[in-house]
């Protein structure tokens, strides 16, 4: 089964750090870019950042609100991507999703009917 | 880095067609054919409905279609069904090599 599973969410104090994981299975993870997207309760989607494939030197880009505080990485040998969140503020409270995407769906099995896959989300709460 | 502009809500009756607009700038929607549309039901992860402006994943109904003109992209849903009631978000690549989302549109099927 093609899936992503996020983990690592929880309650953290302002100024603290947290590291989320996104574990992939059922597809060629190394062939996909990975995006992190968050959604505060009752609000819209916000793009957090992305990491490219090895062929793109694992290039990363970030949204303005997290630049300099969040770091995205990946370990293709473990089929896992990570989101290291530092200097957390209350506005970072949200459900965090990871998304795997590959052009034309080339990294997915032939019987998979999509070009991307999302995890179920993990909740991060920043509060004192 | 402003979000893309979508109407807050649209509505339609079963069987009708609706269109949701997504307005950006010449640095994002207008300059790249990397506009995507996502459907999100309450407490569910987003689902990709359209990518690269007008491409539809094989598992998505052909009632969903996408287009773009200038700085505005559009999602059209024809033959509205009750299950289409959800939030819809557009997304675009931008010149700063980042990605942005629209504010979201709540679709109500009357």
C-alpha cells in the first residue's frame, strides 16, 4: 500500500524544538520530492517547505514564516523525511502533513491512480 | 509572500457546474504551469484533484477540470454531486522557488 505516516507531534513550550518524521512505504521514496504543509485549526493550508531528490542535490526551500527556524531533511535508506522545528512560537500550532510527489507519478506502482500521496497528519501544539 | 486569492465560498445545486477562481501574480500563476488544486473534506488530508494546471490524476473524476488565463487559474466541477461538498485549495509554484496556497474556497452543494 502506498502511504506516508507522520509521527513526532506533541505539546512543546514556546522557544522549544520538535522533530517530525514522515515514513514512506509502497513506492520509490527516493524518486519523490517531499513537501511539508501545515494547517492551523479552522484555517487554510500553509506550505512549510520541500526537499528534492538526490538528483537535485536534496535542495530545500522554505516558506517565509519558517525560514531560518525549520530544517527539512531526508534519509532515503530509511524511506523517511524529517522536519526539525526550532524556536517554536504559538503560531506554529497546527496539523503538519507530509506530501510525496513525483512528476507524472513515476515513483508510484503502475496500479496507483495518483501522482502524490499525503500522510494523515500529526498535531503540534506550542503552548506554555 | 502573499497567498493566492480565492473566493471564500461558492455554491451550486446537484447537476450544475461551478467554477472556483485562483488569482495570483506574474511571479507565480502567470509565469508557471504548476498550478494544482486540492479537495479537503473535514478532518481529512488534502486530495490532489488537478496538477500542472489541467492534468487530472487517473483516480479523479473527469467532472473536475482545470484551466489558466493570465494570472488566474480556475477549477470547474461539472455535474455537481453531494460528495463534492468540501474545501478546495489552489497551489502554485513561484519565482522564489517556493510554493503557495490560496486561502481556500468552501463549496456547498445545495
